[in-house]
């Protein structure tokens, strides 16, 4: 701890991302990356953008990308904000839309970056417990607050709220911003983007990292009322006026426009998830209903930490959280069918030993 650190830095507990080990022949099912490569149209667009124009600054407004995102969701470009991954977009959201006198609300078991941002930006918060089935109860959010943020599907549980439930949440919180973090929505849910024109307090955040296989490119976006978007633009332009480089804008635009490839790979992940659900259940696991590209499972007779360690010995890594209420669960990313098959084979060996 340096004597030169500010009080804010001293008080922070940084977010810890999933492990990115450098082990040969590893089956990596711990960070919810897409098992399929990006759209060929996206990689071609990125390659084409590698030219002499890289000496110039990129479009600070990313107008072409915003237009593609808006067209996909049936919105206007003025209703779109883009940033370096959804984590940066969320950082601007916490700083620009959630700093109020009353505490914000989010689930007690959810994306662990939320309390980190609260500490970084001095945002007071209150956690709302999931129910016994690890689901979000929207009725519990009908209380005074400075904002509401929750992932849908929730992470790390994978459980989904319907659009009707999201609308109930919005109607109960008209005086504050409601942020729906949809990093995994394309794997089984309906986006709340369909509600943006009807609720001026709704902000929907998505990413290109998961369903469009561009985690290495770092592109995220928000959808909302033009006034909310303008607030985020004010923060962005006071911090970094050129957030997305030329390659990111080109690749993300092409990925958004290639709907056929998106549908093909999205459905492949969904199909693999359902097969893995059945295979894990057959091995005695309790698997929470998932609408994401991962499953959250526990075995009634085996310790989760030991299971994770035994899988690691077989060069398969999954995510284990040492967190109250979920310490006996494993979060398992959906890989290819071959990877999922190797996981099931390893679990059979471990459980049979």
C-alpha cells in the first residue's frame, strides 16, 4: 500500500476477473467466452481497416456503428451509446446516472463489478436478496432508491426475468433510472430494448463480447432515452473523446449486420446448453434454469471446490465462487459439444471415484 495512494484507492476492493491461465490443451469453461469465432464478415472488416487511415483518429461518435446497433433494435442512433466493453459503459452509468442521495438497489448475488463501481464513485447501495430458488423478485425493488441495476439473465445464476417482469419493475420505479444489464440476453431472453421508447428511465446495456464472439475487441453499448444517452456522452467526452478505435468500430459494425451468423452461433450455444443441462441432471446435479451461455450447478454429495480442483487436474477449468449462499455451485461456460462432452466424461470419472 503506497503512501501516495488517495483515500479512494485505499478503500477499493477491485473486481477479480475469471482466470486466464496459460496452460496448453486447456478446456476453458470459466469466463463465458463464446466457443465459436467471430463472424467472418467482422474479421474481414477488421483486416480491411488495417491501412494508412490508422494514422488518423477514429470517428469520435462511432456514427456508423451506432446506426447499425439502432437498426438492429428498431431505435434511433441518438438512443445508442458505445464504449470499450460493457464494463466501461457501466462505469459511465454509475458515474453519470446512479450518483444520488438514496442508495441504489441490486441483487445480493449478481455481477461483482457493481459494488466495485459503487466504491470507486462513492455510490451508496443496498443489496436485495434473491429468493430461495436464486431468482430476482421484482416486487422487492418497489422501495425508495437512487436507481436499480440488475443483469438479465442474472449472473452468475443464469436465471431470467420476463419482459412483463421488467415492465413491472419499471412501473414501480419511475423516479429513478432502471439499468438492465443484458450481457447474456441473446442466449434465451427477450431484450428490454423493446421497452425503451415507452420508459424514459430505462437504460439497457449490452456487449459484443458474448453472443458476437468479440470479447477480445472490447465493444459495449447502451440503449435508452436520448436524454439518458446524452448524459453518458457528457461523461465520455470529459474522459476519453475517442473510446473506440477504427478496428473495433469496423468489426463491431460488420458483426451487428451479419444476422445470419449471429443466429447460427447463438442457437448452437443454446442447443449445447440444453444438452449439457440434461447430462448434468443425469449425474445428480441440481442445475438452475439458465438463459445464458453458462449453467450454474451444484451436486448434493460433492463439494464444489473439490470438484473444480479435480476438473483442473484434468485440464478443465470452471468458475467457483467462494461467496455466501453459492459456495457449493459451479458456473460452467457452454463450450463446443466436444468440450462439453469432455467435461461430462471427466465428471463421470470424478463422481465414480
